């Protein structure tokens, strides 16, 4: 019987399901809402490819040629505000599209209750990938599709979390000059089931279906961003991160994937060409740029990444910085989140009671939580694009 990897280490990247020559591995939700591989043992030929190519079973390769740090923001204000921090992802992705390439990234489902990876061929499709999605995305078969484009000589930009990029590179198992990868400094990935239940709760309150989600709305500024949900009856829900029940739970680490508490991708050099993050600590590094509209930390780790940043420089305000100094304010680059000791009981309660009741129960110590949230914001990157 094939056991792909330790259950608690599985990141849900889907490499195993896409590498299986008999397509006998499917990714299915568990009781917490996270995707895990299920093997059809009757059709399994025991080739062990799923075990061999699982990124959690492979020794991590330092693919970085160089490492440089920049603080930057998009000079087009609308694009900057549309992004979670400095609006850098949209510029990089647009450049790839405009040079005949395609972009893979995460988008919100039409019903706003799940997130999945897909491919963009146009600026309109790309817009859906902009901004943070604080829900683990379903990779689907995008590794296979990316390989098809790469083998045809097409430029491909693949954006995701460090574990998703690691899964893609393990699946490809070779170097492509036409592949560009970009990850984020990741806090951790929340349960899709929790998000789905939360949207349903907000729809019930609004008496309408959700039609748009913006996790990092900057009405109150970049540092105190807000969750915005727009509904079909033209009502809106807008709440700062320290007031919203879902964001309180997310930043308290109470419904993250188990692998996030012992993440193997916390390292100085990830496997991507470029890493993006919020430029936390900006007031200490360059207070003159601290206008609270969003600024990004760009970590360049390869000559390809350096070339991409060089190619979009005319559209940026950009300044090279000491990467070690910048990373002092982004400890999530090196350290996994702490396990919330109430996580198990939270999940148990969620199977029995309405989500708003459970979130309120575990977020009731408001003052202590508020202090913790601001400490988290000073030290982590939360899906910046």
C-alpha cells in the first residue's frame, strides 16, 4: 500500500495526483476542509512516483543564484491600491503576458466560496489574480498545463505559496529557461471549509449572495487593511482586520493547515525566482516612503528574477535595500506559525455549531487578541501581490 508522505507534512500541493501515470490519486477534502491525496489502490501499480516526486520527501534545493532586496511600489495608483501592498505582482504578470506568455495564479471562485489556481491569457483574466486570497487554493491540474505551455516554448509565470512552487518544480523535474516563478512570504493557509462557512454566514446577514471579495481593502490604510464583501443586493460588509471574525481567527492560527505549523519552506532562499512581501518596518528603513498606501518587499533570487524586475523598473518607485535588515520585520520567512492550542476544539465545535458562534467563542479575549494581531502584522507577510 502506497503511503505518499506523513499526513501532517502534506501541503496539499497536488504533485502526487498530477504525476501519477494511472491517475489513481485524487485530492479530496478531509473533515477540516483541506485537500489530501486519496489513492485508488486497486489501480495503483506501485511505481512510487508519488512518493519520489512529493516535494516534502525531497531534499530542498537552493536554486538561488543571487539574493537582493528592494522596496518598491507601482507608480500607477489604481494598480497599487488594487494590490495587497505595492502592486508589484500585476506589473510582473502584465509584462509576461505582453511578451507572449501566460500567467498561473489564484482566483476566487464565482460564488466567492473557494479559491483555485488557473491560467490567464489576457489582462482581464489577470485582474482576477490580483490581491490576496486568505484561503488555500486548489491547484487542480495546473502543473500539467504549465508543462504543456513550457514544452511549446511559451513563457510561463507561476505564482503561488512556497510549497506550491516547490511542488511545481518537483513535478517538472527539469530546468526551463522560459519558466518564471514567484512566491510570497506566507503566514499559513486557512481552511477552505471555514471560509465557505463564513461567506454563507455573511450572505445570511446581508440577505444576498456574495459577488466580490477584497481581503486587503485600503480604506483605513495599508497597515490596517479591511475585509470587503460586496453582495448582489448592493450591500457591502467592510471590517478592519482586528474587528472581523474571520481575520481574527486566521491571524490567531486557529484554522490553518497542519503542515503550516511545521513548514519546511521557511528558509533564507526559497526555490522561486522572486519572492514578494509587505514592506513591514518601512517606518524604520525609509520613513519618507511611509504613505500607508502600500509598499512591497521584493526578494530577487535568480538572474531571471533580476531581469524581470529590471524590465518593469520604469513603472516602479524602487530602492535597493539591505535584505537582512528588511527580513527582520518579516520573520515568517524563517519561522512557522505557533500552533494554537484551541485548534482541535475549534474544529470539533465547528462541526456542531454555527461558525459565527465558534469564531466569537475563540476570539472573545479582544484586547489580548488585538495586541497579538498588531505584533503579527509587524513581523509577517500575508500573501502580498
